[in-house]
């Protein structure tokens, strides 16, 4: 497989961006998620991993949401 198509569209994303990658996901490997992150057109990119979290974040959604809320607090007055 060639990996996620998001890597080809990410250069168009120039707004602040957060990626939360569940490392136990079998659909997107770490190197693929990093390629998407690296392709982002934004200069404000945050990349976080959730160790052992599955693709749909079952059992890790609260932790993921806490990261998003913390990230937003630094950007939204």
C-alpha cells in the first residue's frame, strides 16, 4: 500500500494542526502518520501518540480529548 492519501493533501492545510496517532492502530502505521504530519503546510503542527490505543481510540477517547482541549487552550482566547 502507498499509505494514507492525507500525505498528499496536507500541504494545503496551513492552519494550526494537531495529530493524535493511536499506536496500536493497524490501519495507519507510525511511519505513515509521521509522513502525514511532515507533509502539513502549517508551521504550527503538534503530533502526539497514544501508546497502545486502537484505531478508533476505544478506551482512550477521554485521554485524546484532554490533549485536544489542552491544545485548544493555548490557541483560542
